[in-house]
């Protein structure tokens, strides 16, 4: 492979991994995982949960791709600080953890697979 082919292949892997983690991850969490644990959503900005989830998966994927697994704790900490009062309600806390952890696991798996493909180049 030439240098430009390697660069193009790496760019394709990175791009595809972000699309998979953010878009397919949103579908997986919102339509496969969370409907099984339906709860009344708290009031907030319309679409904020979707935006936060997409950013969460993008950050998770980025941290995995650069090998900064410790930084994943920042995501959990930021979300927990923002939802501190709501987390006192057990039902919400469980729903929150299921959504957050399934979202992060999905993005981590995409990142691990993408990292493996990148080592093949």
C-alpha cells in the first residue's frame, strides 16, 4: 500500500467508526435498550438527551481511539454532576445508568474494533 492509500484507509476507518458509534449507537440505545425500561423523562431542553448521548458516544470513541481509557470517567462525572438531584430517585438513577453505560459500551466496542482495523494497516 502506498502512503496515500494508507492515509485514505485510516480516514475511512475513523469516519466510519464515528458514524457507527454516534448514529447506530443512538438507534441501539434509544430504540433497543431504553424502551425496555420506560420511565417518565424529566423536563429539560427538547432533544437535549439525544444531543448529550451523541456527544457522549463521540467522546467515548475518541478516548478509546487515543488510548485514554481513564478519561472515560470524565464523561460519567460530567453527566452525574448535571443530574445530581435527579439521581436521588432510584427509578431515574437506574434508567440513567442503563442508558449511559449501554451508550458507552457501544462506543467502546466500535472503538476497539476500529483500533484493531487500524493496526492491520
